[in-house]
C-alpha cells in the first residue's frame, strides 16, 4: 500500500484481512494525502476516523505475514 501524489494504491492481498483492518489501512493511506509523514497530526487524523485503530495495528503485528502467503 502506498500513496503517491494524490493517488492511493492497495495491494490485492489486503482482501485477506478482516474488514476492521482494511478500514484502518484505507484511512491510514488517505490520511497521507493530508499529512505526508507519521507525525502526531497524522496519527490524530487516523485515530479520529478509525475507532478500531489499535485493534487493527495489533492484528497486523500478529497476523500481517499471513497476507503474504499463497491462497
């Protein structure tokens, strides 16, 4: 997943994640259109728009590698 200019691209493997994780990743990437770096302002934007942010980050830490596995 990455943001380039005003475009946001997502890896197709994200479809294997739970919906609350997908929501978090989408908000995370869209927040980069407003705030380019992971500043406190950036995290405030993400946190304000993703009530399950911490749960999603924890899921990615624990299970994120699974997204890279073959189906």
